C-alpha cells in the first residue's frame, strides 16, 4: 500500500500470523504491523475476559480496515466506512491500550467488540504527520 504521507504505527512486521483455521503452511502469511497485532490481541483479551471466543484475523477485513484508516488519516476526518461491516473507529488515542479502553467505555463500540456473532476481525492504526492517530476495527460474522 503506497501511503507516503502516513506513518504506520509500529515498525516491526509480523509475517507468520495464522489466518482462520489455517496453518501457516496452508495459507500465505499475513504481514501485520506490531500495532495491528496488538489491536487484535487486546480485542481478543477483552472477549475472552467476558467468556467469548477470540476473533480470527480476516485478510480481507485487514485490507479494508487499512484502507479506511488511511483514508481517515489522509483526510483528517473521523467517519465510518460505507462497507457492509460492523466498525469501531477512533482518533487521538496514543496507544492501542487507550483505543481499546475508550471503545470498551462506549456502549456501541463495546457491543461490537463483545458481539457473540462476530467471528472475524481486521484492524489498522495510522499516525498523521501532525501526530494524530486514526484507529479502525472491522468485524464480520
């Protein structure tokens, strides 16, 4: 993805993430930035803490969340996507922990994170040149 004016949060790329029920040998590896991995891990920790199954990374949702977070960052606007997904967005939180905390304190966002029917997730976080971070989580059944 060519995002010259955007900075991905987290420089490290994780390239051996298991997708769905696939093993790394059966599916092409999904490259994730450290921040994306942290978003998925923190989201799943909240779900498990509330007795729910963890969400599975969906490569299509990952790309969709990245596109939308990049769009919000480029345009400096917080707006939901028109894609047919459940979505949590935020801006200004400096870390993944802050973003998850804010979402968990908002009834609508919390409902998305703790929705039993969702099984898949895609996430992204981008920092604008002025330092503002734009976050996106997308969910599907």
